């Protein structure tokens, strides 16, 4: 979430003071005794401004003489005297609507007064609504909303952000307001004293505040000057620092002092002192040609990531900085947040990057100063892939023909993105690698299997955190309506093994893509055992032969595995003809037979070959108690058989 505008540091140069070098004399100039400084009173009404059109604050100043009133951001207008050392002025805040702190100073000679004026930012944010359909958020102790959500489930809420606030609470979650770092220092130069030898001294004051506008004690202040020497700064009042600036004879025409806070990279302020030096008349020469350029550290910027910083550099063609200019800047996309003065001939610009690119692929920055124009282009990029859409790009309808999918990848704001190329997989067919056709646009070609085993194939395409599934219709002649399968193998039951033979007929319906049907199975198996029983005449050998002929009907299901393999499963019931033959020498053979109920469950696996499916089947059957003379109790035989399925229809 990004405010309509973000914070920009605006540096204000102190009004230029000029010093005239005194002509050389034999006698030393008398020393002027400086009166002690007097504290200047300054107040503002209101004590805090909301940055909306027409916002103003009245300043009331009590000073021994007409003061110089300045501010680090915004402007001071219509300073006028009300009589008896009382003055009034109007403070006009900057046009930008992001939160910041105005440091307002009033100086008269070596006397000073200052105040901080919090400037609360205003804007609108998009907030996701809760289950009630309303959305609200809280910044500090102030609640905004509730606001009814629109069709997209989000509500646009007007907010007021005091300086120093970085987060809001919405729906129990903390939201980053994306407010950038701002300047919390302001420097002024005054109290100029000229010495007889042509040198001069000036008084430098720096004012430091906290992010919320309160005075900052023991701030890590750093002062530097482009010419001359600065004495060690000392804190004379909470948040107020002073030092002496010694300017030598022949100082540069424009001397600049800079103040920084060591723990805040964006807290910078500069003030200039105009100092004329005596020099012999010189022939006027044409002004040196100027050059203007735009420096950007990054070749591209991602949508919605905040602000992009750039630097304007203006020099005279020989590389010497030019500072007497007021460059203008415009951008093709986003919101220009203004310029911050840096070292001579340097300005730092800030551009907020929108969440929606609306088809723009480049941010164009154009700067001008006089007849100099510079232009710089920065690539606009989508963020990480968060969503994708799939559609067929041709009339290929699947079956036996390849299908081309057009895949569009977008970030969380709906911008096309190339952050992650799509990757695709298919259950049956094959897929070519994605081919890029444009920003966030790709083609993926699907090739159906040579022998399909299903009426459609499932294709999954993934890009970044987004995943979509689509289906391709297939022509699968391999799916028969009727098949016949002879089989044979071995049977195991009650500790005995025996042969097993059978056949089955399968009839497949149109349900579940032709994979649900009915299986009629007939299987014969036999067990032969020899045992010894005790009798009055001694042990007697007994031979038993038990044969089973099972007829079952079962719902069946078949499932393709890849392009060739197939799995079958069935569960059903039927009848079993049980026949027992027992021989006890020297008596005759005793034969008994009966029908009993049966249950059956079978699983088989095969692969398409020679126009059909050779397969391996495991079948377990339940055989009820036949209650014969020589054979009692139910049991569960297990059959392992090999077979071949012929496609009859």
C-alpha cells in the first residue's frame, strides 16, 4: 500500500548575505562589541497542519527588530509588523501531501527563535474488506472508516498520517504505509562579522528534531563547509547547535555549509552565505556552456515498490558545478515528488511508482534548465508472478492434433510480468518448453499421446506462486466397449496349491469416460491332498480332491497409467460349484458336490501390446461352507493368473 505522495526532503537556502571587504588602513579598525543575543518568540496557529488544498498557518513573532523568517519546507509569505516588536507572517506548506516536519526559524542578528510545525500527510489507501463487507484502519489512536467495499472486495479510505507514523492496522494486521525517510535537520547562517584583514566570521545554527517533530537532544550532528573552517558545534539549547564559521580572505563567491544527522541518511540541510571579494576589473566573457544530465542507479523499477530516486547534475561543461539554477522535471508515469538540493549542481529527485502500469513499459524522466534538456528512460517491470490465465491459441481441438496454449502471467496488481516463465506438465501427453511472445505472454504446445488411454488429458501450468489446470480432449481408440480375457495360473488355499484356469468377459459403459463396467468371470481351480487317518486295523491313507468352479459378476473400474499401461479392479459376488472326491482304499471313492455362495475381489495390471493387453491378476475369493461329508468350513483361496485381454468391440 502506497500513499498518494511520499515524503520528500526540501532544502531551503538561507537568504544571501553579502560582505564587503574593508579597504586596507594603517591603523587597526576599532573592535565592535556585539550585544548579547535575545531570544525571539515564535508561535503558530494552528499547531499542526493537514496537507490539503488551502492549508495555511499564521505565525506570530516577537523580535527586537525585523527578523529573517525561513523554513526547511514550504514558504513564508507577507511578513509585516504589528508594532512594538510584534510581527506576523503566513506559512504556506508545500504542495506535496506526504507527512513531514516544518522547522521554522526567525533570526535577527545573533538572536533567534524556532518552532516545529507537524505536517500531517493526506491520501487514500485501498483496504481489503472483512466478512461484513466494510473496511477500516487505524493510524496511531485515530480510526478511519468504516467504508463499504466495492465489487472487487476493497474499499478506498481517506487517511491522515501524522509525521513519524509508518504503519497502520487493518483487520488485525499491520500495514506498511511506505513513507520514506525525511529530513529532521535545518541549518541557518547569520551574524556576519567582518575583520580588518578581509576575513570574516559567521554564526551557524542547526536545529534537530525527532520524526514526530519533537526537539532532539544530543543529535549526532555533522557540519561541513565548502570553504573556511568550522569550530566544534555545541548544543546551546535542546536540539539547537551553534558553531563559528571562519571565512578567509578571498573566499569563494558562494560559500555553503551543510548539516547532516549521522544516523539518518536523508536528514540533510544546506545554507549559503554570499561573500563578495575585492578584485580587479575583468573583461566580461561569454558564459560557459552548461550540461544537464540525469543519473539513475537502476535500469528498471518494479510496479508498486515505492519510490525511485534519481539525480540531476548541472555543470558548466568543464565539470564545474552550477548552482544558480532552478531545474524543472516531468515524468511520463507516476507522481513526481519534487527535488532535494544536495551539493552544488546536484539535485535528488523522487518519483512514486504506481501499482498499475496500464501498459506503460518505460518511465521517461525529462529535466530542463534554461535551454538545457535531459531525458532518461527507466524500464517499468511487473512484480513476481501471482496469477496466470490459459486459453487455446489455435483451433486445434486435441484428439490426435497438437494444441497451443496461450499463457498470460501477471503480478498481484494485474501487470504483465516476466518474473517467472511458465512451466507445464501433462498426465499423458508431452509439452514443449514455454516460448515468450511478449511481456507476460507465452505459448506452450501440447502433444497428445500416440495411444491415448483416457478421453481427456490434464495439463497443469505453473508460474511463480500461481497454478492453473486445464484439460485436453483425446481420441482414445484403445478404450474398447467389450473385451474377452482368457487366463491361467496357480491357486493357493488351506496350505495347498493347485492349477487355476478361467476367462472373463468385460462390458464397459459410457460412464466415467468409459472406465466403469461389468465383469463376468468364470474360474476353475483344484486342490489335491493325501492324508493318513487311524483305524482299528492301523493307519489308512486317504486321498482328497477338491475342485471349484466359480461364476461371479462384479462392477469393474479401469484406470489408465500413462499412455500404455492400464489398471483394473473389481469387487463382486456369485456362486461356486464345490466337488469333493475322497478315496479310502480298499473302499470305493466317495463323491459329493454342492453349490455355495461366493465373493470375489480382483486387481490386475497390464500394458497395451499386440492390439490388446497382456496382464497379471491377483484374485481373492470367499467360498462358503459346503457342509459335505468330507469337506466342511468356508475358506478364502488366492489366485495368481496371467492372461490376455482381446478387444471384441
